[in-house]
């Protein structure tokens, strides 16, 4: 299973919390790339409830990961 920010972004508006099958159905309905659906199918437990994308991809970058400020440039 290989996630990228672009692939994971298709699940931003998913109906969280959701099961694997609900996420697969959602990805299919919105026309997500096949890679997204394949990644979801690789999740192990059908009955597990996923609360957020971080439950699926723990390294999912947050908004804070994209915040960069060179303090010397602004002082």
C-alpha cells in the first residue's frame, strides 16, 4: 500500500467515521483513481471503523507540516 498526498486527498471529504467497505464505495462513487481503491482494499479488517485518514495512513501530513517560515527573513 503506497499513499501519496494526492491519493489521500480523495478521502478528505469521506464520510468519517467509516468502514473499509464504506470508504471503497465512497472512492468508487467520486471517481477516485484505481490506486486509492486498491490501497483501501489492502486494509486488513473489514469491520474496523476508521475515524480519520490518519487511521489509514499515520504519516498523513497535517497543515502544520506545510507551514514553513524563515524567521530571519521576516525579522
